[in-house]
């Protein structure tokens, strides 16, 4: 592959919406090799056996129900798949692949990202190069990872109707069918980048609908879930639906809005369900109950956005996620406020720092935590904790850092987000009360954690965080963060990093 893979379409969105030389690069590559070698994170080796045949993973604090049990639920959980960032862009070793050479360094892509310190701050958990159709194999790997976390499928962002990003949509549909025919792919035309007419869009959707993995309702209607649906009016979408009908494809429209309240009533006559892209701050979720009530009052299902965080160097903005506070809040709203479906936003949009997918800096942590809430959402019962586990999340630098040597343009908090904070969070899942001893840098802390899930915030300090959880007789869980917190930085990185005692 050349050094010019398909890039995300340039975005022109409101701040509250979704989107969007050599010596230093070589040094970062060498450092990345060392980081990968030292993480202790196991890579998926391509096991294709269904969950029911493999048994429950011991990486979780609880036993995840089988796929058959989870899929029996009428509650569905999807993750938003962003085609520009697959597991690998060029099938090269991680130490010098496209991510390392061009996306994780300010000098990448001939300095295109120098102003904001590089396009990305994290990357997919590296996979080794492979022979054959490596792109399809890697997408199959991602399908397995999502399925094994309990997800029902992906909502795939259709950024273009031709080119590499479209080709990845086709490959993703093939991968899902090969790995698990029950794994569903929801077609999501992205109306921030698709500038086309109703007939052309419908013709392309009809081609994609030929795949058995394209999600259809029980009555056979194809689910089409346009992002920023309000970019076109309901009459425009009615023409898309009519054209699909001419292809013999019935449609269930599930628009995703940036401004739901302003568009709900006018889109209601043509919609099966509604969704909002939401926001990424734990202090700004109070609108969710009203949104769900409005959707249900109009006779529509609701797909709730569940998110981890959002930090966009190239747009100069970030949200304060409060460690896992946003993740827990959005999941709890989906559960308690009566959402019908969930969309994890996102699976792999690393340019927005919103990824749930296993990554270099987070491992499987956010996906593992989500599996806990997913089980409650789908079964109606909180899973029983059977393995003591602690998750640690923190940034690796302070929010008040005055500058970054290799980044002229810094990110600022998004207007209205929670106040920036410098905290380490210890999220424990315990079978019995236990004593938690933590050393944050050189500062010791001790507290008593109760049975069940419990979050404790501690002040951030330079250095690594070490945590030991002791039960009545011995240590039941322990973890040390892989990346130290620093006061002096070369680029601004305000994503939360995560570590698990069970990975």
C-alpha cells in the first residue's frame, strides 16, 4: 500500500456533533515496538469457534451469557464502525506500519498533522502481518471481538459510494457472514460526507442489501440508519425509500440526529426508530429520559448512544469524560430510561478518541466494562460478580499543561462540557468487601471497597499507578498502569488510558 490510504472525508460539523521527518518517526516506531512487547496484551489469533463451544472468558468479572441467550433479547447493541481505521492499513509490523509512520507522529503524512501533534493518539491493538486476504481476515477478527463481547452487530459508517472506504463496507459484510451469520450490519449513510441524490444512494444501498449480513427486521425490511439524517428533509428520504422499494427492498428508517428534538415530529411519519448522536460528557446526559419518552410517544423505538470519551486533536476540542463516568452514565440511562437499542459511539473512530475496540492504550477495558452493562440491558438482571477485578483509568498528562513542544495548536474543552479534572479512577468489581491500596506516583491511598461495582476517584500524580486489592486472607486483584503520568509533554494527549487486572 502507498503512503496515502483513504482518509476520512473532511467534516464541517457543529462543535456538539460527531466529527469530525524521519528521525522522530523512526524513534516513535522503536518505542512502539517496546510498548507492544511490554503490554502483556494477548492478540486475537483468529479463533472462529462460537462462544457456546469455547466457554466463558475468565477475563471478565462475571460470566457473560452465551450468544443464544443474549440474542434472545429484544434489546439490541450495535457499535459504530468507522472504515478509515481498520486493524491494519498496510499489513506491516506495528513498529513501522502506517499508523506508526503517519498517524501517531506530528511529522506523518509530510507534516500534514504537525499543527495538532499528529492525527491520532491511540491505535487499534496491533495484529501481526498475515498472508492471503489480510484485510478480510482482520475484519473477521473485529467481528469476532465484537461478537464475543456480546454485541449484536455494527452500524457501519458509509462515508463514500466508491473507493477504499466503500470497499471496506463490502468486506465487512462478507466478514460478518463468514464469522457469524447472526452478526448484523446496519447500513449507516453518513450525510456529512455523502453529497448525492436519492436515487443514487438508494441504488447503492440496494447493492449492499443483497448481503445476508445486512440487518433486516423480522418482517424483512432493511434497516437504514443515516447519520445526521436532518441534512436532508423527510421528502428526500421518502424518495430513497421509494427507490429501494422499486428494487424490491422494504426499508425501516432509523435516523440518527444531531438535533433530535428539532426533527422528531417531522421525521416520525417515515421512521421506524430514532436515535441521537448524543454527547460525551457525563454532566450532559439529563436530556436522555425526555428524548426516549418523546420517541416512544411518537410510536418509535429509541437507539441510545453509549460512549466512553471524545478528544479530537485535529479539531482542537475535547470533552471531559470523567474517567469512566460518561461510560457508566450513558449505559445507566439506556437501562433505566427504557432504550430499545444501543449504539456504542464508536467502535473505532480513533480521530475522535471515542473507541471501544481493543486499543494499544486501553486494551479491552472499555469493551469489558460494557459487557457488564450489556448483560443487564439485554437480560434485565445484573450479572453476578464471580471474579474480583479492578480497572484503572487516568490520563497520562495533566489538563493544565501549559504547552506541548511538538504541538502548536492545543485542544480546548468543548463549551458546556464538565470541568476538566485530573483524577485516577479505580473501578472495582468485587465478590466481597476488600481493602484497596493504591500508590499514585509516590502518593499512597487506602480505602475499603464494597461488594459489587464501585468507583473511587483519587488525585492524579506523576508516575504510574499501582493497585492491590486484598480480601480477608490474600490479594484478590492487582494491576499497575503501563504508561506513566508526566508533567512535561511533547504532544497533548487528553484521552483516558485504561488497564485491567484481568488482562
